[in-house]
C-alpha cells in the first residue's frame, strides 16, 4: 500500500518492542520503519529516518520520554505518542505533553487476542499522522493570568463545563491558567484519560493555579471559585438536592455509546438539566464525538455552547462532531477561549 504511515518505535524492553511492533505491523496502513532501545538512539533515529509518527516509552535509560520529546520537537518536530506504565503519582507524562507530545496511552497489559484487537494505539497513530505539527509545538507556549476581573453583581452564568480528549491536557491548562483569580463560579472538566492519572493531573494544575483544583468525588458539593476534574472510575453527573440547597456530583451507572469513565455526554447532559440557561459548555480537541449530544442538550436548555476551532485543535474530532450536530453557538480559537468565557459572564 502506498503512503503508509512511517512509524518509529522506541522502548527499552525487547518483549514490549516485539508486542507493540506486531500490533503496528498488523495494520496495512502502518509501516514500522525502525526501533530503538533507548532515548538517545531513538532521538537520532527520529531525525535520520524522518518517520511520520514516533511511539516511545516514557521510562528508558539514556534519555527518558520527556527528554526525547523536547529533543525531537526542537530538532525535527514530529507527532509523538507516549507509552506509559507510570503510576498515578508520577506527573512526568504531563511535562512531556506540555513539551509537544501528541497524546499518551497505557502499555498493553492483558495480552490476549481481544485486548490486542481493542488496543487503540493504531487508531491513535493514524490520528497523530494527521495532526498539525505547529499546533503541537504551540503547546509549549503558556501564559498565566493571576489578575482579578471586575464582575457585575449578578452573573449571567453559574457554571462552566469543559470536555476534552486527545490533546486535551494542554488545552485545558491553557484555559484554566487564564481564568481570573476571582472567578466566582465552579468549573467542571471531563477529560478522557486513564483514571489513575486524573489525580496527578489535578495536582499539577493545582500547583500552578490560583484557583483550587481537585478531582470530584460522588457527593461533593459544587462551590464557586473551584475547579473540578470528574472522576475516571465511573461516569459522573450533577444532581440538585433541594432539601439541602446544594448541587453535588453523583456517580452514574449508565453506559454511554461514545465514551465511558468519564463520559462527557453524561456530564454535559446533567449540567443542562441542573443549570439550564445558566451554563456555559466548552468542547475541546479530541478523537471521536463524545460531548456532542450533551452539548446540544445544553444549547437547547438555553446554555451558551462553545467549540474550539479546527486550526487550534490537536485533533478536530469532538468539536467537529458538535458543530455538525448543531450543538455549538460559537467557535473560538483556543487562546481566545478564556477571555471569551469571561466576556460572557
């Protein structure tokens, strides 16, 4: 087949190189052009072989994944997919994403035929090959707004809900780091990510942000001026408890077609039900179409709905689906979204 996606694989484990190499070569659209056993060798091959996509382990001798990302993005930028077996307390994965990596995926652990078939690395490689490298490089540019904003006594909206997937961590950071320090309403975020990393993602954001950031637990009460990342162990929605005059997070057992744990459709639909016209919904970069249905519910309930524009997306999948679904009132470039949100309030 002509125009196969030239893929370079870097991993210090011979066994894992064999497993992942076989996964790649089993796809007729992919071409495994080389392998490397450490970051130093991989960096050199990424420059000499000129692959379309690099797949690399995070923990390696002679340059780890973070160093490799920085080296390659500086010398010969190419979409890089990270393979991770890091535990939830290790935040290096987010440093690598901020340095320009495309996305990350857990290493395969259950090596039966079904798990290999369902492993999404091949789809991720194909999506990475289509990515705009200038968007990936721009992730390294981040500013932070530490100032206050003069708000009217009565705000137009009572909640901001954000949904993101592939490319989302850096996009989410760029938004919340540029919200004003005196924001008075809660922000809830649904980010597709292995559940064990959401805690370290929240800790990373909390360490660099003037508003408190936490992972939401079932039963937690929403409070103004706080940022919540929904739990990845289950789908999460919001529920109003009139007797206690509060809105709380709730675990949702229903399974959703487009994505589960956490489903953005689940989150957005509950925001529409609880907050109606007092809500702002934002759909960011990501593969698939999760969030489109929930965002439409927000729009139909009177909420203001925003989609990240194509040019600033690492993957124009979920925003495109939302636009085509008629769920979006305004398309906005990523760097302009924080200011746009504040102008709506």
